[in-house]
C-alpha cells in the first residue's frame, strides 16, 4: 500500500510535521486535526506548550518542548497503537497542544449575594468585576477532568468560563470574613486582601482540574449607587448618635451641618422651623413653626408717690405730677 493511500495527496508532506499553527498559538488548547499520525513524523512542541497524546479518550503520554521523532520504541511506547490496516504506517492517536504559559486578560464580573453590613446592620447588594490571569498546571488532568477530548469542543471558552465561575464563587465566600467589622464602605481599601483570600479559595477548587488563578490583575468589589447612598447616610446618622448620645441630638446635629453647608454654598434662607427646633432642642420638620410664646402679663403702672408733696387739705402723699389729690379730690395749687 502506498504511504499516503486514502489521504489527500496535497497534505502528504504536511503530515510529516506536527506542530501548532500560528493562528492557534494564543489559545489554551489546540487539537491536531488528524487522528492518524505517520510513524516517522516530526512533532514540534513550542517552549510554552506541552503535547498530550490520547487514544479512545485515554491519555497515553506527554512530550515537552522540543523536536521529537515519532517512531516505534520512542519514550511514548506508541507501537501498540500502530494501525495495521495502513501497513503499519500510522498510529491511531490524537495530539493536543496545551499551553503552560500564563493566560491573561480573562474578564469576569456580576452580582454577588446580599451582604450584611455589620456596623449598621443594613443588608446591601454587592457586585464584583475585574480581570484575572490563569495557568494550566496539569494538562493531563485538565483534559481528563474538565474538557474531555471531544472534537467539536470550544476548549478555550469552556476553560475561561469555569475559571470565572470559580473566581466569583471564591469572592462571594471570602468577602464577609474579609470585610467583617470594617463595614462594606471599607471595601475600597480591602481589595488586596480580598484578592489574596479569593485566589487561595479559587485555587483550592481549581486544583482538581489542573488549573489555577495566577493573580487578579484587577478586582473591584462595590455597591450599586442607591445602596451606597443609603449606607453612607445611615452610617453618618449612627456616628452623630454615638457622639451626641441620643437620636434627637443626632438629628439636630445633622440639621446644623445641612444649614452650615447651605450657608457655605450661599443659601442663607434656612428653614425657620429647623433653626428654631435646633435652638429649642426640639427637632422640627421643614415648614413646621415654633408655637408662639405665651404673652407676658400686662402690669399697670402705679404712680410712685413723691415724698416731698402732700395734699394741703387732707395730708395725703402725692405724686410729683399730680394735679388733684387721689384721696380727697382737692385741686392742687400750681
């Protein structure tokens, strides 16, 4: 039987050299399209790849970077895979090129579970997004435990999606403990410890699939705007209450800050109800006025007697400006 009988003649020479094509060198796994491999073909493995041989879904062996002559008696022991129907010219085997370099730019993101902010007790929604880098630590385990050896599998998409899911699950698991008593508003300063804890948690799950998260190039855990505003307002009110000792004092303190801010912005028309409430120690809502104070009793003025004047008729003491005696009615002189 001719060497390449039953195969496309234009591909005969190409089949003597097995290597990953240029267009596929950015991927994680590339499957060599030909399952029948010529015995004396040359296998070229790039520096950042490892070649994995399989047959009927079982891993036969691996070859690292370099140029390898495929023949009987090689380190892989492929002799038992010789296809006798091709006059012992070919092996029945599949070849997968699996990268060993760090794969960067893997984007992830989405909502996490609700989280209780311990300082305030408020339940808030939390979300996370960013980029991570992954690495294949064990190509054999990756093929046998996760991707399989299906011919129509999108290996890269499957691997990236799995790592994304494990990363999000890890962040969700470690976040309550990392944030802890610091509160959700402190998450901005806790991104690094969150990334470290999430990396360890994710890798514990990914190790069984021959994968690992190398690092989080970017990790941003934050709140939706509405939850952030509500949490900040409640945190500020709680702080006022702790300083003033009561909620009413906290309300007056908050109102004072609001008025001071308005004055600083040039708005001097502060609500009279709020101002009066602050002064009286009674919180008043905007538009509510202070009840008028009770009118002071009117005291009639009683003329003060001038000790130097007396009525010439009855001797009654008179005021300095009296024209008649208040006792007898006598008209006074002058």
